[in-house]
């Protein structure tokens, strides 16, 4: 029998194998970033953003963003954490979402992530909140970051547009009327919509996309910085 941890690791492996090929050409040429920055007069961060945009099409933005969530701890011995953090932010911006500044200088991991750090899609709201709290993220952060499910094929509006459709659709409670099929959202999305504390933030974001963008950007930075070790300057 496949355990919950094994399902999480299988899902994580699929995300990495589906997404990393698009970033690997860039990851393998990171040494060129400094040279390109010197040649162009831009800083390294801007060069990295420009180069990532060349290899990440809109159709892959959702996968790149999922990669960030799966990489929020550590994954492999050389995990190119700066590249993944910047790529996720650029994926959001590419699809019409907020511009999210990302600091550089993370040390890549030296060992794989321990099992059980990723939230499971079948968890209830209480378990999800506890999991995010262990990473220093609030309920507000949890709800804002969950809005990333607006990208991709989960059924929340245009799969290539980053907006607040996720919250609007969940507030319609189609799951109550029987209108929400099993292909719309994850069980965890539905769990959040049934939690009073989460529902307050979902309502705010459904009514104010600018607020959602602002809070998503803040939560994203907290996520990619969570547990990070930094290079000494």
C-alpha cells in the first residue's frame, strides 16, 4: 500500500521532472549571469529575471510556481534555490500577477528534505494551518498562497492568468450545490472554503484583487525565505 508520504514524494518528483527541463539550460549557465551583468550594465538579479523569461512560457508558469512550493524546504543536494525562487516570481508576473522582488544569496541544500514537510492535498484546514505555522506562515499567508491555484488546470478561471478567480469561484460554493466536479480544485481548497478563519481572508481577496496581489507578494517572499541559509556577503 502506498503511504501518504510516498504519494507526496511521487507528486514532488513529477513536478520536478516536468518543470526542471525548462530551467536546466539556464541553471547550467549560471556562471554566465555575472558576465552578462557586467556586459549589459544590469545587476545580476535583473539579468537572472531576463534569462528566466526566455525559457519559461506562460503555459509552464503554473508548473514553475508549483516547483517553488515543493522547494520551500529542500529537495536535492544542488537545488538552485535562488533560480527557483526568482523563476516562481517571474511566472506570477508573466501571467499578469504582481511583481515580486526576490533577494539572492541562498545557499543550496546539502541533503534532501525530511519526509512529511509538504502539506498533503487531503488535509483539513486545521492541519494545513498547523503545517504553515511550523514554517512561520500565518493563516493569511496560507490563504493568499493558495490563490496560486488560479494558475494551471485546477478549474479556477483562465489557466494562464494570475488573478483572484480562485477565491471568487470557491465563494460560490459550487461544491455545496453539486456543481463542483472532482476536477475543480483540490480537497484542501474546499477545506479552506469551509473554515471560518480562512473564509474571512478569501472573502477579502475575492472582493479586492489588489489586496490579494499585495498579500500574495509578501507571503511569497516569506515562503521562499523560510528556512533559507544565506551566503555571507
